[in-house]
């Protein structure tokens, strides 16, 4: 999971990087903390998700991730200048319960239940803060500056995953680098990091 997270984060950082070039007026340095804090919460969300799936029970963690919509509504009250409409609260509750109902009837590993709940709620809350910060500052900065900076910082933070890889990057099989759908398989001619 850590290698996949690292590769995905670096790929996103590199793919969005070209948007920074050609932005009108150059790169803004005012409120520089906004993309940095947003990136931190995105990265924390990833870490808590990985921990929830590794140390917790997937049958609990997966539906509980739906709690993010409730966190988004609650955190919006604190961070966003405008009030949260009642329709958002209703939609958040309906979305959460619809995801939770997918779990009904499944038994959970009681030994890992608390860990699953705690880590998943931390993950959902972290991603929710990231979403609300994107909404709060994305308009001020503009998409072409804000998102590449956030994803670039996340890519840099992902270097911290490397000491915890079970196997080195070059051991990722060539087949793992392929993108598959029902009708299409795309494989890079020479996957990165593969010897």
C-alpha cells in the first residue's frame, strides 16, 4: 500500500505540475500556508486510511469512510464564511447511512473494531478538512496554482513512505504498472523504477 501511495502521489504531483507554468502574474506567495496545510491534511488522510486497512477490519473501515460527508458539513461551519444549508446536512446524513447500510449483516473482528473505527474516523476527518480547505482557498488561489502546489507537496511528503516499503520500488512487477478496464489494457513500454 505504501509503494502504491508513493507512486500515485508522485504521479499526481508530476501530472499537475505543468499547470503552474503560464499562470497569470506568476506564482502567488501570499497565504502560502493554505496549500501547505491542505497538503498536510490530504497526506494525513492517506496515512490514516492505510493504517485503518492494515491494522483494522476492512468490513468496518470501508463503509465508515462514508462519514467524511458529515465531517465536511461540520467542518464547513467552522472554516467557510457562509452558513451550511440544511440541504447539505440532509444530504450528508443520507449519504452516510446509505454507505453504512452496505455493511449491515457483516460480522466484524471484535479485536480490531476500536482500531478500525478510530483510524477510519481520523482518515475521514482529515480528508474532510482537506476538502473544505480546497473550497475555502481554491477560489482565491485559482485551480492552476492551488491544486498543483497541494499535490506537489503531497508528492514530496510521500518520500517519507520510502523507509517503510516492504520491498524496493524496482520489485514492482511489470504487470502491476498496467492500467486495465474491461475493454482495454494499457501498459507502459518501460515502467518507471523497473530494472
